[in-house]
C-alpha cells in the first residue's frame, strides 16, 4: 500500500485547509507549479502516516503478546521491553511530525492567496562626515626621547 493510501490522523485537517481530498492533493503536489506549502504538508503527512502505522503495529504486537488466551510460557520480558523502546521511538516520531505539520499549517498563507516576493525600493543614503582635522605630525622615536621636536 502506498503512503498516499495510508490513513492519517491529520487527513481531515488537510482536506479542510487545502479544500480537496488527499488523493487529489497528492496529484496537485506532483505538478511543478504546486505550492511549496502543499508539497511540504504532504511530505510531512506521508512521514506521519508511516509513524502512525508503526505505532499501530507495535500496539498490536503488545496486545497480542498480552492476550488473555496466550500461553504464559511464551511471554518475554525482554521482548516487551524492546517493544516499549520501539513504541517510545515511534510515538516520538509521530509527535514530531504532528507538531511540524501543525506549525506549517498554522503559519502558511491562507489558501488561494499567492505569496509574491517583496521588492525593496533602492534608497540612496547620503552621509555627511565631519571635516577632517589635521593630524599631528608623527615624531621620531629618538627625537621624542631627547626632548627635541
């Protein structure tokens, strides 16, 4: 299954923000003229969908290991510790992708509003320097010690 087809907890929000179903958004993002915000949002959505799938798989594995009908002799504390570490890593990744996607969606320009580069007007800055003062003539080292100018 393609990552485009994997469900993601942020799909409804992406549909709301960009105004199209996820499959259509991926098609739009493939266009060379697609907005950078859409491309980045879908990239993060893909990573998020994979991280969420990993969380689901690990939870399923732990639930299966702890099932009431399971033979207690098959239970392994080492395996459960390893699953706990995997779960921690998967949850951390999921939380990071959700935060990044949320920040992107919150800070991007409203849909339909194109951002144009800002052109700065060239300014001429004139400064006036104080008049130069005559610097004292340098003294020779030997003459200064002897008290001669």
